[in-house]
């Protein structure tokens, strides 16, 4: 397929949108490259649909016990370097639901977009994203049935990183793990990490539903730099307490504060430290912990960095006294444009709402009463015609997904109302649009109205890409256009 043909077919599918030459060259190389084993992408039915679907698929608050993070002599297990398989067209694949749980929505451009797989005892776990700065490490794992990684161990070149952690579920199959300590990078700003997951706890938890590992990953990760925050005046005493500021810094994702307080009890410092926004509202910390350190108490807090420039206020109340000082938080740095990254595609809030009567059962149990159709059209070339429906829907957890249905030319060419074989897929919503699909399969579609609007019914069974036994059935009525 020539570059001109790809451009014409993209224009037919999306309208008059300018796509950079680097993107179409990348699409062409992706078409010519064999598929990565064990992680299928959407297979198009005709060459026009292939170009369309490749572009379409490109695009807690929690507290944990803090442990001292001094360098450990415990060495990392020997793990071969994880491999992502063949290079992909650059795109942001981490779902927006995962970024929200991780507190990384404003730093999405700094998330390393991995696709590392580890299989143990017949179960595959993928590392699909990672981020690190001096205050935290964020890892995003994907597996189904939904499970929480148990006792995750992270090592760098100095050994085990000994700190508290937390996290929670995000998009379907995804779990976000956060460690309250950054790694030790080399002079190039890159840390070499080894991660081990000893077991998985099925969700919801129940006795006897542990899956034994370990699942291991080894990879290099850039540690995002931090800048110090100035405080005037700098606290030294608050009432009868002595206060030493060990760290007060701004990372791309958090405001990070570490204090050493002497003369206070653990109970008295539990609510002593607060950050207020420029409206006087208390900013809820992403994490906060207290631990004994010598004769004092070590306090460690992180608050989510705001998405725009702001003036915040730090308050410490205790020991019969009060300290307060304002500090400035600059706007996050704008991401550097990259012409090789797929342009931002329409999201659910860019599109009109349509009534639906779809039911999803199995690994994803949802009732879809309304959706946001993105593509609802007939696409034709010399091989025949197919009807394409791409529709966003919101799950009961709040995460967004794209459901795609394409009539299958292997059954017959689309010719208006009637019944057709169909290929189906589900993708989570990422920052630039739908990510690669996580579920795919086949079924039937009946078109009862061919335009103004299109309408019909569908019945399909989809399997999880890494484990087809994990299935989702889709049935009911749909409308679009």
C-alpha cells in the first residue's frame, strides 16, 4: 500500500484531517511488520479498515505504612531484561482511568509506555506503564481475572527499595502500584529496576484465590527530576516542637514534604500538617505517613501537583503553636511536540450521545443505556463494503471504553439492512484516544435501519488478548449516526 493510498483511506475514514508524513510512514511499516507474539492487535478486514483501525487503536487516595528507605543490602533476583517485542508506532497506551488512580493525569507525557509480559503457571501479567521521580514509583500491571499484585518488590542498583506502598484498580484488568520512594538513578538520570510480583490476589479477595508467581520484570526507567520549594520563613520551631525540613520539593506529579519533628507524640502529629489551595481549601494528600526516627518522628507527605500555576499555603499546628507560609507552584511544563505521535483523536465528550440497549456479561459486566458513537459509516474499496461502528461507553466504575463492530467481508459485503458476520473489539480510553484493544472476537450484527440513524442489534463473544478463556459477551440493540 502506498503512502498516498494510506492518506486517502485515512481521509475517507476520519474526514479532512492532516496526518504528519512520519505517521503514515509508521503505519506503513506497521502493516509490513509481523504481529508481536502473544499480544494481538486489531486485525482489519480490508486494507482500508486496517488503516482506520490501526490509527483508532493507537491512541487514591491511599495510605501505606512507611518504612525507612535506607539503602538495602538485599539484592535483586536475576531476571532477564524484559522485551516489548517489535517497536510500535509511538502512542500513549495507558488508560486515563489508570492515570487518575496513579495521580499522573498531568504528567502523562512522562509515563514510560511499556508492554512487557511475564508468564508464570499459565498466567500472563503485563507491565504497561511506569513512572518514577524522587518521591515515588508508579507501576501499572495488566492481567485478567482482575487481581491485585501482592507484596511487590522493587530493586534498583543499590538493592531493595524499602518503603510503604499502595495503589488500586484502574481500567479493566489493570492495577496501579505506587511505592512511596523514588529509585536511585545513575549519572544519566536512569534507574535500572527489577520488579518481582510473588503472587496475585484475586479481586474481590476470598480464601484460596491466590495465584502463585513470581512474575518478574527488569527494565531501565528515567527518573523525573524535582525542584526545591522555597519557604519564607523556614520553620525551626512550632510551639514546643522542633521542626527540621528535610525535603520540600516539587516533582512533575506531586508536592513532596519530609519533616523531622521532635517533642511530639504520634497522635499529636496525625493532623498537624496541611496544605491549602489558593481558595483556602484543604488539599487532601495522596499519601502521608509517620515513623519513629531516633528521638523524633519522621513525617512524609505527598500532595497531587495542580495542573495550573497556583499559590499554596503550608500550615503546621502543634506544640501549642502555629506555623504558616505560602509557596508558589508553577504550571507544569508543556510537553514537547512529537510529530511521530498519533494526533489526538476524538474522545467521548467530543461526540453526541445516542441511546443504546447493550448488555455486557462475563469478565466485564455492564449495561450500556447510552453511548457516544465516534465512527458510524460504510467503508468501501475494491474488495467490497463494510459497516463500521465505533462507540464509547462509560462503565459503572467510571472508566471509558470503545466498543467496535465491523461487518466481516469474509461473511459477505455490506449492502444495507440484513444480517452479517461481525468482528468485535473493546479498547480502553487513553489520552490521545482509544488504546489498543484488550478484548476481541466475533459474532453477528443485524442492521435494521441503514442511515438517519443507523440502528440494529449485535451478538458477539470477545476474549481477553492474553487469555481467551476470559470472555465478555455483548448483546442487544445499538443506534448511531
